[in-house]
């Protein structure tokens, strides 16, 4: 069975591209546009991995990540943060206990490598 | 009037002329803290005529708490004879607040009487300018960081989209389409580098760059860059040679930043070399490590050499070689190396090639 990945980003273009790439690489993909949806979709689909943009309206990616990592039923799901801001990303990653991060503009092969490392 | 008296009167006039011409308030106090001499600038600052203040003390004019502070500082100067410089806030008679610096020194006359000679300077304008400068620097730093964030997001979408097509994920493309998309891709990479460089330089310049100083192996860094750059060198039919000194101990430095430094220097060497080789050497020299990147490229003119490490400067190529850099690479390398207490320099002869050297001290930088 193919692995499930939840991608959450308020930038719809990036969301579409990342979803497309992941599908082409055999993953089942769910998408959301803010932190609130990230939590809801994580509960609903129990994905194998979550890709979370850090800055989003409503509930930000880092807030959502923190909540997910505090939930006993969800905290085992690895999270990769996605961000266009290079400032304090390591602090943010530790704060929400995410496993890894990728800077925009990223090379999608770099993202795939990090996914493989976490869920293979 | 006797000749002597006349001379005395003349020199007194001369003396007052001088102290009244000085825009900084000047005062002299005797051992009982009474004002015995005040210039016009002082009268203007306090807003009370000099004649009225002479013979009085701070307690006659200022709130007790403040007068007590002045008094205590005077006493220190009287007792120790050491200069006292103090910055304080001063509200003038119109209610305007000033930042003033008061400098007090001990003077002992021929009879052994002690006096305090004080000079006050109003540094309000200087302080305001410094504050504005700091605000401007902060604003510039916020601006750069917001702009780079806003540029990166669309760039991410463009880069990923182009890669999807180029890699055939969305179906086959023909030779010509691939050719043009490669151009798009190269320019996206160039723009990304520029944004990263501008942000890095700005952070280094404003002292906001965060270094991760840990014990690392410099030869490992060089080997990592070697592996990553190997294919670029082969593309231009150049040789890339390594000569690493295994005696170099591990020492503390920011690993990622030195991958960046060495990558930058090797990248430059490749860009400016069309035939021959690029050699990277590392050597233990006393308490330092010496790394050199030598190429057999076009070299750098004497004129360019002096400006090479300045931001936004790029060495001119005499031939039609394309300029690909951001003009910030070497300025960034220099800043990173300086922050590690090292130094960087270059030797070059046009048409023969260049050698970029840097030295890093082995000392612990974790203090």
C-alpha cells in the first residue's frame, strides 16, 4: 500500500506542485491550506508523514506542528517544515519537535530524499 | 591705572572673551561647591544670569535629589583628583530634555586651594542621530529579510514547476523546449543565489549571523566540496587536485559556513579558468590552518585585486567570459573568515592564474 503524505501550505501553487510530484512518486497525498486543517486532516487520515509550511494564516505551521507532536495519537508522525524564511528555523524545528526542514525555493529531489529517510 | 593693573584687566578681558566664545557651558566651583566662574553658554543653558549664580551651589537651584548627586560627584573629584565624566538627562527652563555630558577635573591653585573645572557638552543631537542610524539599520535589516522571504516563495513555485517539466514528470518534452527550460532553470538558480547572498551579507554586516561553532575537520569540509564540485570541473575539462595535510587536528568552526567559503572559492576558480587545473591544499602551520585554492585561470588585474573583497565588486574578465556571480561571494567569505579570527588574501598574475589563501587559528572560538 502506498504511503500517505499530508501537505499543508497556504501557497496554492506550491501545494499543487508538491502534491503532483509526490503522487508521481507513488505517494497518496492529502492537502490543506492552514494549520487548523493540518490538525484535522492528520486526525482523519493518519498520514505517514506531514509536510508543513511554517507561516500560514489562522493556525501557523509551527503551532500546528506543536499541537500534533503533543497528541498521543499523532505524535509519531514525522514532520518536515517548509519555509521561505531562513531566520531561526532550527529554533522553530526544535520548538515544534519537527524531524526536518526544507528551505524554499527547494529542489524537490532534496525533499524526496528527506521523505525517504523518514518513512522508509 | 597702573601698568600692572591695566595688564591684569586686559588679560581678564581676554580670558572672558575666550571662555564666552566657547559654546559648551563651563563652570568652576570652589571647595565649598560654590560657583566662582561661569561662562555665557552656562547662563544660557541654565537660563539664569551668571551674576545671580556666582557664590551659590547646586542646592540653591536644583531639586535636592539631583543636587546631592552633583555634590557627591564633586566630592569624589576633590578627594581623588581623578577626572569624572558623566552622562545625564537635563530638562531646560522650557521643559526640553537634553542629554548632556559633564566632565569635571580638579584644579589646585598656587596657594593650594582646590577647585573643580567643569565642561558640559550637549550631545542630544548626536544621541538622536545615533538612534536614527540604529533604527535605519534595523529597518534595513527587516526590509531585507521580508523582501527575501517574499521573493523566495514565488521562486519556489517557479523552480518546482520548471523541474517538474524538465524531469519529464508531466510528460516528454522536445530538445528545444528542454534547452530553453534549462536557461530558465539556470537563471532561477542564479536568482536564488543572489537572494541568499544578499541576506547572508546583510546578516554578517549587521552582526546578526548566527554561527554554529563546533569541533570539526577542515579536510572533511574540503572533501565534501570536492565531491560536490567534481562534475562542474569535469564539464570544463579541468583537473581538480587535492593535497590535504593529515596532521591538521580537529578544531572549532562553523562547518556549514566553511562549506560555503570553500564552495565559493572553488566556484570562482572554475568560472575564471578555461584550461589547466584547480588545486586545493590544506596545511598545518604552527597554531593555524592554511588553505589555498590555486587555479591556472585568467588571473586578476592589479587594479581589481584591491577591490576584490568589497561587496558588489566582481573581477573583470578581459575575454568574453560571462559574469555569473552576485559580487557578494568574496565579501561574504571575508566576513565569515574574519568572524573566525582568520584572514583571507589573494595572489594573482593576469594570464597565469590566482591563488586564494585563508588562514584559520586553531584556538577555541567558543568563549
